[in-house]
């Protein structure tokens, strides 16, 4: 039976759409898209894919904890087993993370622990590294510090523009994220069968 997941996205939703197209192979059912922006293009993708979505704009809540409580309520309503971050541009609180311990997964556009934070692609490019990449990791209370699930390198060739590097990173994300999620689900199932 497919594992019920939610996608949290703030913007375009290309990773969300990629996961939706590969859900059957991964073994997931995307039960809901949750976004913090009514303008997120990910909503258009959800409508086209026939996936339910819920918008929780940060500004409609009195505090970060109230905002996160509303999201947690939505996740519980949809009976979610895993939360997959796909360009979700807010830092989750320790309390939120504890609610879904070892069940929140993020894709980050660098080879962690190098180039953490929201500008991983630009930071690696401007630093001048020859190898960057993509990391899929569990989310913990730090910024991009959670246990690494999988990584894939991306070469920065002489003459590559920032846009060319970003394109390579995104293509690598589309390959790695589904593979890493599948790996997590397999390890979980293997663990269950030995207990």
C-alpha cells in the first residue's frame, strides 16, 4: 500500500510535480500539497494533477507556532506518514519537527554540510568550487543539519553560468529525490519486518 505523504512548497513546485509523476514507482500517494503562499505556482500544478491543496498564509496567523499548528492540523486530517519539503522557504520549529520525528525529508541544492541555507547554488558557484551537488536529508532543528539520506555530485565546468549550474542542480534533484525517498521507505519496511 502506498505511503501517504504531504508536500510542503512555497514556490514553483517543480520538485512537487516530479514526485507526483513518479509517486507510483516511489510507493507514495501525495495526499495533499500544503503551501504558505496563495501565489505559489505549485497550486496550479496541484490543480492540474488533481491533488488536493491547502493554503496556510503565514500572515493570517498571530505567530509562527499558530501557523505551524494549523499546518500540523491539516497533516493530521490527511493522515500523513511523511512530510516532503520541496522548496518550502520557512524554517520549521523544533516543536513541528518533533511532531513528525524522522518523517520530514528535504532536498537541498548543495553537497551538505557545505553551502547550507537558501542560496546553496549561488554560494557554491560564487565560492568557485568545481563540484557541488544535491543532498536529501532528514530535517532536524538546525538549518540543513539533519542526517543525510543520499547525495549526488554535480560538476561545475569552466564557462558554466550560474543559470547553467542551477539547471544541472535541478535535473539532479529530480533524479535523486525520488530515489532517496524510496530508500527511506525500504529501510523502514525492512526494519518493520525484522521486529
